[in-house]
C-alpha cells in the first residue's frame, strides 16, 4: 500500500486534491441551490481559478454531476453491502439506509430526488445502482420463505414479466414484490422526512420509521 502511495506523483496528488476541492464546493452549491443551480464558473471563482482552468479537471457540468452521483451510489452500495453482510435482515438494511440518508440529505436527494433536467447517467452508475438492489434482493430472499399474501398476488405475477429493475437477479416474483415494497415504503418515508414535511405534525419520525420497518419485516 505504501509503495502504491509513493508511486503517485506530486502532480497526480495535486490533481486529486483539486478535484476533491471542486466536488466539495459543488456539494455546497447543491445544498444552496439544488443540482440545477450547479455552476462550474461559480466554483472556479470560489476556488480562485479561471473557468478554463477548472475545465481541465471536469470537462462539463454533467461530468461533475456524474462524479458526485457515482460517489453517492458507491457510498450507499458499500453501506448496503456491510449491512447485508452483518446478517441484520430487513430491519438492519432499512436502518442503514436511513442513517446514510440523514448523514447527508443533499447526497440522498441527488440520487433519489427530482432528476436533473437533461442529464443522463452513464452505464457504470446503473451498474452500481443494481449492486444496491442486489443486496436488497439477497436480504429479502433470505427473509421470504413463503408466498406473498393473496392481496398482492396480481402485482406479484406482473413482476414475473417486468423485472428489468432487478438487474438479472434470480429472485422469484414473491421476493421481487417484497423488495419493491421495502424500496417504495422506505424511500417514501425518508423523502418526506428529509424534505421537512413531518415538521410540526407532532409525531416522532424515528418511531414512524421503526413502525414501517416492523410491518415490512412482519409481512410474511
């Protein structure tokens, strides 16, 4: 490891540091104005650089957004991987997701909020997103020994023919249904909480989240 670090030239270390500084300022901008307000020229000014100088590190706004999204997805994939490996089940995965989201709401909204107009993510980011979903499907498969309740049988059958989102995972339809229920309910609660919609409603969001997780874990 030390040999690898020594092999990195001062110029490469400087470039990595400048790229990290640019990304840090980008996150600050996103926190203030959202991803649509991201401006490379404004970041360059904050860093005391010219616009053309900054474009040597990120060739376009979309390239910078891609890097931020890639970092966010990679962070969540690692979080899910650690939680799934810890044998904590559905509840452990859900609470790992919430801790990750609460730690940096802007990061959460960049990947799970309103899409950035005109932006299209490259294929490698889709691959990381499928890695996240695969971890969820694995946990749901371990917790789903029975068929889903009859009330959702029709949609479960529909999923057997519409499973592109599962990225080739071999999970049976009942597991797909369980994973999708987890995904939609957890993100629904988290999106409302992080956007401040529970403020002033008089209940504890922690307890709401716990109740939702308990219902999902019990729905077998």
